[in-house]
């Protein structure tokens, strides 16, 4: 059975969605790794029996040093794909050159890269919003897009309803994309 490692930083809603939809069915979640010791996703993963490693980025003097430890931790597990689901770190080449990973981003890339993508997409004059899954590269949210799904903005829509549409797409698109990528793939930890 194929294995993934999930990286997360926050509440873990996408982490939990992946565990509930895929773990023990389509694949195994080998481990989850967070950079925040107070991340809400830690408890969600542990309740589901998923091992969580906490590597606090504040304990390291540089991004490169943190990324080195993160890469070593990832490579200590058997895995087929690394999935970034709300992992809020700008990664250095030490990570991007050594780990093949996908990232979930709440906009139609290449638009609205980086933080506050939902808010910036909502406030824009664009007629659509959406979600992208892309390969992680040395450029922030700049790797090749693997999958995208969009929706038409409703007239007078609130940020809350816009955000909810994003979440619903994320909960469907990310697990579906992971399964599609893992069909026939080989191990990615060179």
C-alpha cells in the first residue's frame, strides 16, 4: 500500500480529511509532521492513530537548518509522496531539491501566491475563485500545477461563503489528486 507523509501547521482540517478519506483505504499515512507545537492538527491526527512529529521551526537559527532536520525526519519513514496541507513555511532548496512534494493552495495559481490567498482572491475583480494542487518547487507556490478546480463567485457573496466553497473543493480535490498521482508511481525519496 502506498504511503504519504503529511506536513501541516495549523488546525489540521485538511489533515483530518485526508486521514478519514484515505488512510487504511487508498493508502497509509506513514506520519504527520508539524512545525508548530500548538497546532490543532496534532490532536486530530493522534486520535486517528497517526504518529505526529513536532519540529518547532523556532528552535533553529535558520530556515536551512530547520529544512535539513525536516528532510532527515521525512527520509526516516518509508513514503511515496509528501503532502503539504496547510504547512506554512517558505522552504529552502535543501528541502525542494531533496523531497518531492505537493502543496494545496487556496487560489487558482499562478494568481494569489503566498499568504492571505483566499482574502486576496475574494477581494479581486476575478469572476472565479478556486483551489490548486501543485508540485513544490524553489519558487513560492510556483511549481507545476497538478490539479485545479474553480467556481464562479456569486453576486454579493460573503468572505465566509467564499471560504466555505474553497474548503469544500480542498476536501475533494486534494485526496483525489493524491490517489491519481500515486497510481503507478515509484518511491520518491531518492
